[in-house]
């Protein structure tokens, strides 16, 4: 019998066997149409992960991106990014032609995403596909509208109205629709009927294609690790449709926003600008919005990594309008009340707690009480600026119930990091490895081996680190704009040789994916029958 929301069992360790995986955003996959998507290259990558003995594929948030192209600033926490819809699949459906797709300029760099060209070119093609789809006769689409209506209706209307106001944030819309007066909602739903349906069509194709890709990965023994930000964007359907869930005033303007205080990495802190939750309202509703959000995530992913987990213990509040994070203060978050409720409503689920940053005793206690695996990043273990927690990231201090990384999407690549750290920090790395003779490249390989053989139940390595790439392949540099989220894997870069090396590593340290595909089982069956004869 399940515990009540006021009880919580820490007996379950969510990720309880030795596994390994690769971190690579969907957007970073090879593609002929400007950005990685749910096309054949994604299925090929799954096959390559299987051949490399990997058990998990960690991706970044899949939501539609806003200004800055960051997957952590999305127009919706429920919707999917139309950029990821496979144009090849739409060609096969007959709603687009290969000539039409090839005529669009998506940029000419195989390892770089040109978001401006992507925005101008992709939506024109998707509108053509929608116009030819006869989608209202598709019973699966009608079912999707019914089942996902709790978020889809508001999101589709939000995006349609946003286009009508030339992309302006909803805080700048006309007062009647900004404050969701009923007469305005009725007017725009009628006036923008086909634009709303186009938005719903794109969501339908996104989830249809993603469901097939995820099922394919699972059939090969590969679990998908999804990633959700703790906060939603101010300019999002979530904030516009449910303003009472956030710290907004009577005009639906934020009173406080999210960020991080000044530290050794940033003298003025980090000003994220996301609206903060009104946790009293969430608690009174039984955390219903959070339960729906996570239930939706577990329909999409096998494991969910929650970004900035420490914000559930205490969160940093900054006055709205400030230009830095220096005048903020800490406030108490929902703590275990939220996770007791999630456990009660959704059962035991695989969640990774992203607890990086300055760790207070109360944050550590929350992670321990939740029973969730937290994160260890080997790059942090040798950072001279971290005077409090660096030793927690050294492998000899790991518990089994954790997830270890060489680096995350926010960090330098392993090769770039080792080049950029101070001579004293490089000396500490070599001392820990007892390796004073190998090249920098050899040291990076040793660090991958180090975390793979650690006791951590799950080990995730960014694809760039397996490839030995420098910081030109970095995914994101926090607090910067214009150069992030752009890197892509080139076709053929994930070689058979590298797959064999990764397979050997996974096998040697007991992390190999032993799942047999249907093709392998069929081949074994035929071989057995042949031997009997």
C-alpha cells in the first residue's frame, strides 16, 4: 500500500544498477536540414549507442525555445520544439517534397546551427505541410487534442496571439488578452482558428515522431534521460495561463525573479529573470500543477533530471527590475512536502537531482531525505575557487546512489577545461591520477576511465569528451548570448572505432547494455535451429 503524502520511504534507490550513457542534445545530431531532429540520423545514433554498449541517452529540454535559443527558456513546459519535427518524415507522408526542403537555406556548416535561418525556413515548410495534411480527418490528431487539451489549448492560443502581436512577450499585449478577459479569449479563438490549429498540428507531429523514436531506443535497451528546468520562462504559456501560480502583481508583472547570488564564478551573480513560484498556492492545491508537469515528463522520458534542485530547499529571490543578482535574498522552498506528494500521486519514479553549486546542510539533507541520486562532476573536484564542496566530487567520496559526469552542457569540454585550468589545478589532477607523463589528451582519457570505474551507479559522458574535442564544441557558456546551443555532431564522427572503445570500457567496468534486439534474438534462434539440424 502506497504511503500517504505525509510519509516518505527512502528505501528505494531510483537508479540501482551500474549503467553508462552519453549526453548529446537532439539539436546536436547530424541533419541535412539545419538542426538535429527526429529523422533517420537519430535512429542511427541510437544504433551507435547500442553498439557502444551504452544504456542511457541524456538530452536537453525539448520545449520550444524563445529569445537566445536556450532550451531552458521555453514558451511552454509541456510543448515540444517544432524544430525537431523530421522533414524527411513529412516528405514520406507526401505533405512536403524533397525539392521544397532542399530549396531552403538552413546554413552551410555541418557542425553549427544557424537559428535565424532555421526560424525563417522551417516554419514556412511546416505551414505547407499543415495546409496539405487534411489533419482534422486524422482520428489520432483528434484524440491528441482531447487528451492533451489541459495544456494544448492554452499553448496553441498563446503562440497564435504571440504571432499576431509580432512576437512581442505577452506582458506587452493588449490589456484584454494579456489579462485573459473572457471576451478577448473568445474573440482570438475565433479570429485565429487556423493559426491555433496549425500550432496544434505541429505539437501532434512532434509527439508522434518523438514517441516512435523513444520506443525505438527503449527496444534497444537505451533509456532516455530528459531534463526539465525548475522554473518556467516569464514569456510562456504557463505563466500567462496560470498567473496565480507565480509571484506576480495585479497586472501580472513579476514582483520577484529567479537567479543565483554572487560567488567565485560571478561577482554580480546570475540574473535568470524567471518568475518565482507562489509556493503557498501550489501547496494549497496539493501541488497539482507540479504533479501534472512531472506526469507529462514521465510520458516523454524514462528518467527525469530536475535542474537546480536546491531551489526546492531554498530559492534566491531578486527584486524585479534589478540588473544584477546582488540585492537578492534566500527564501524557503516546498522541501519534502512536494516530493512526498509526487511519490504518493505518481509512485516511485526515476529522478536525478541536479544539486550542483553551493551546497548548504539543508540542501544536502533534502537530497538525502528524498532518496534521489544527485550529481557529481569530475571537473569540479579540482576547482581552486570552490572552498567548500570540491572534495565531494572526488570519486573516492562518491556514494553508489549518484550520477557522475565528466562535465555537463554548462561546462567546458574536458579537453578545453584541462587546458584552461591553472598549473596548480593541473598538478592536482595528475597527482590524483598518479600520472605525470601522459599528454593532455591522455589525461582526459584517464579521467573518463576514472569516472567509469567509480562506484556511482550511473556514469554519463558528453559526446564531445569521448571525441576529445576542445571548447569550440562547447554547448553553453552561462551568462552569455549568441554563441550557445549551436554545436552539432558531424555525420561519421561517431566512428566504429570509437564505438568499439566505448563498448570495451562499458564492459570492463560492468556498465554494458546487454539488451538483445529483436534482430539479435531472431539471429540466435536461427543459429540454434541450424545447429539442431
